[in-house]
């Protein structure tokens, strides 16, 4: 079959799905999405849109019948139906096998530890007594996590002392949810590395990005990261080892902690293009989204070289209201050299929702950083009437 004639199915029509489609369309691919929201960000550029919930197994099978390869823009989806489809011969990337492990943070960490990849110390939690034992093992504070479903800090609680145990257990639904405890890492920097694996096993690794979070939401990514050459090489090598451990196909993001001048620990792995990789659209020869499409259809992987220092900043919903999204400051932001704007097209804005991002390039990282932060002062998104 002519590779470019393959039809691609994407579970999810949010911003990541939209940016996948933008790259797929440059190469002429036909794309079908599945998303419960009619006017989701990817709707206007998809060839077909199956409007259905993400846990609708019948709809996912319908998607499979219409396409040649399935991918997804987030990992919190039912893996059993994907495994069933794969057994029947459908191509799904990243593979359901890698997705199943990554969905469970405890199993994810177990696999990484088994492969001798450095991770924070962790234990499984069955009851409140286990949380007390975690405090004895790690000291305070430490992190209590749901094994499944958390993102942007949701599903995590910092336990500062024995007096927090009961509340933390109940807040995370410990009687009904699987939990794990993890040592608190007093890191110096948060970094991430994008990596992609082709169907033939080829691996491409991107430059190291340095991330800044606020209230557990990514605010800024700077590339290249301001770390030593030794740490840069170590981070990229670890990302390569993670890809081999999961035997995944497609884009993965490996989030890491830098604890000192020599040590890096793996925080989490995401089996998809990632927020911290948006810089690659303008910053690299091959963006993470083009790379993902190349990988899942069986094309050669592209050059991951950094074109110039790049800074990405997320654009979050402002104010306190929920309503029709209104964008302000576009003209002023785009008057700044090297600035590019990405508005996702979400109909409603609410506080802290990811509504878009901007990138700035420059001759130096300092120049790119100054441009990005200046532009972010202008670009604001509010619910109508909420400014």
C-alpha cells in the first residue's frame, strides 16, 4: 500500500490532535478523529469526525474500520478495546502494550526500575497504614499519587506529616483508587526530552528542554536547557533507554528531575506528543507532530536538530468566569520579532485552561526568552465579559 494513502485515526480532537492533523495534511493524509465535543479544536480540519465518548468501545471499533492506523492524543483511554483491535490485526501506535504500562504510574515506575533507569524511590499503597510506613521510609514531605488518571498535578497530594495521612488518603479516594507513594525530590531543575521510535526501531531524540511550572501547570519551556554538556548527554541517553524499555512507536515525552550537577531521575513518561515539545514546531527541523505522523505510518524519522534557541509559553484562560473565549493582544504580540502564536480554537475559556501557546526564537536563548515573556504580557484570553 502507498504509505501516503493510509488513513489515520486519532482518538481525541483537542489541540494535540489538531496539530497532528496540520502536519498530516501537509503530506496529504486522510484523517478521522473521535471526540465527544462537536466543535473541538480538530473538528474544522479533520476529514471525518466521529462524535462519541472516549469510553465508547463501539465507536472506537467504528474508527478502526475506517482507517489504516490509530493513534491517540492522551493516554487516559480504555486499553482493553485497543488490545482487542490489535489482536485482530489493526495497527495502533503507540502500542496498547506500552500504553497499558504507562497508564499505571506504579507499573511504569516498576518497569523503569527493572531496566535500571533511575527513578525516585516509591512503594505501593493499600491502606492508611501503608501511608504511615511511607513516611517512615521516605521522611516528610513525600508525594501520594493515584496510580491512574492524574495530570497537571491532579491526583497528587503532598503529605507533610502524620496528621495529613487520613485527609490525603480520602482526598485521593484511597478506598476506591489504587495509590502509590513516592519520595519527595528536591530538584534543581525540571527538564524533558522528546523521543520518537519508528516501526522499524529507529529512534530519534530531541534537544533537552528546561521547564517551569506554576500550580503544577507548565508555563514555559526553554530550549536548549541551561545544564552542563554532561547532563545534556545523560538526559538524551536516558530518553533513548526509556524508548527501548517501552518498545513504543511514535512520540514519547520523558519528564525528568535534575537533582544536582551529576544526577537525573525520571519523573514520568507520556506516550504522545507533549506540551513541553510545542517549541519544536518553530524550533526544530522536524516538529514533534510531523515526527509522530512519520513514525506511525512507517516513514523515515526526520532531523531533530534545533534551528535556533526557542522559548515556548502556554496561554491559559484568565479571569474567574467560564464562557466564550475572547483573545486580546494579538497585534501587539505579533509585532515582536520571532514570535509565533498558536490559538487552539477551544470555544470556552475558564481559569487555568490551556487555550494556546506562543513561541519565540532568537539568536540567543536570552533574546528568545525576552521576546516570549514580552509577548505573553500582551496575549490574554478571557471568557466573554470577564476581562
